[in-house]
């Protein structure tokens, strides 16, 4: 009911009489008054005038289900949302939820994470209400070998959503770091539960640095990380960006199920800052230098080295500055 009242206030823009809300939602004026007070306690600024009714003058940029539902244009993704004001890591929570059984496209969101997880056992800086710290649960009908391509797909979808919402053009460092002028804006961490032939579920965790002031990053990240606030010079609506990401992700995902990954891999190639560069690869067993040539049909990076072409399926890649 509260969500419905909120959405009516948002759609109206101007004053909305208590009588109209009461008629449309078939609830008493007293019940509406109670919901309005509860919304005010949650941080919404609602002006009330006895003759003209209620007017929403300001809404907090919180990633709560009732805010998201009014803006989301997806068919499936984000229709089930688990929201936390603070949690250890959304990826672990998503895995617990997936184990208990949930629908595909279920989303776990936190305003802050206190043990945010990054790739290669690193941490992820996740300050309160400053970014999008989200995990989405997918149950793709693919073989586990196709799973890494889902993270490439997520990277492409996020780059497109950022372009759509704030008109900022980012690029992708293999496999799925999203960078702006060489600094990390978004990280993706995928975790999977699978049998030999089929995926049970994949949790795709995304950390998007939205409204983090540059000097708020810990000293070790100052030079290597960035945020949309730094890049654009203004704060960005996390809500709008989140909805755009879910929408792009849903579209790409179901397209991959129908048409295969080939179009996504092509889009990834277009957005890549890795291909054509001299790179240093830190793999599970080997570290080597070479030139990144392409990704293959499995999303593995093909690197030309003195010992021939190496196929990298997992690891960390850094771009080596070209000698002038
Ligand atoms: C990376 O190291 O590049 C991956 C970072 C992934 C961070 C996100 S934030 C939401 C989700 N929960 C986590 O603990 N990690 C991912």
C-alpha cells in the first residue's frame, strides 16, 4: 500500500488530495495519513496542505524495492529484491537465497557492505549509499563452460547502461573490469554452483562506484579507482542507473539464450581496452607478457607471446605502457 501511495505521489508531481488517494486505493484517509507519516520517517519529504493534499518534494536515493518497482521496465529481473542497509557481502547472501530456491533474476542489494569481495581474493570498498552493490541470481540453460561469458555479458550491459544514463563512455579490461581512462569504475565477481553438465545458478556480483568522492577512496585505491561522481562532476541517481543496468542485462541475457553469445562477444570486442595492447598476464600458474589479440568463442583471451599464442581463461591482466 505504501509503495502504491508513493508511486501515486511521484506520478502526480504536484499536490494529490487525500480524498483521491483514498478513492483510488480504497483505503481510509486515516490509513493514508499513517502511511504518509511512515514515508516521512523513511526520509521522504512530503508537504501536506489541508486544502490541496500531499506533495512529494524530495525522495532519498535509496535502492529499496518500493523505489525500484516504480521505475523498473524489466519483465523478470529485479522483480524479487532483497534489500539490506548493511551486509557482509551481497554475493554470499545471494548464494544462500539461491540454495533455498528463488526465481531467476532475483536481486540482492545492500546500501553498504562490510566485507565486500573482489576478484582474486581481494576486498571491495563499498561505502554506505555511495555505490550500487548488487548481486543477481541467474539460472541459465548453458553448460558450465559458457559461464564466463555471462560475466562478459554483464560488463557489456553495464557499460551500455552507464552510457545511457550519464553519457559516459567506459571501456572493458579483460575479462570484466570497467574502466574510465584507465581507472576502475566497476568490478564484477561471478560465482557459480554447477554439476558437470549444467549450471545450478550463477551469482553475478557488481560493484559500481557511483557517488564516491575521490578522496574518500582508501589511499591504495586513490590512483587506480574512480567514480561517476568524479567523472561527471555531479552526483548520479543510483536508482536510475540500477534500473537501466537491470534492463540492459535482461535484454542481453535473453538475447544470448536465443541467439547465442556471438553478438555479445562482438559488442565486448568493440568496448575492449585490452585487445591490441601489450599486456602482462598473471595467471593461476604462469605470468607472462604478450600482445592481446582477441577473445575466442569461449571468451578466453588470446595472447601472442614469444612461445606462441597462449589462451588465458582466468587471471589478471594489466596493460603495459607502450614504449615510445
Ligand atoms: C572485482 O574485484 O573487480 C570484483 C568486485 C565485485 C564487487 C561486487 S559488490 C557486490 C558484490 N558483492 C561482493 O562482495 N562483491 C560483488
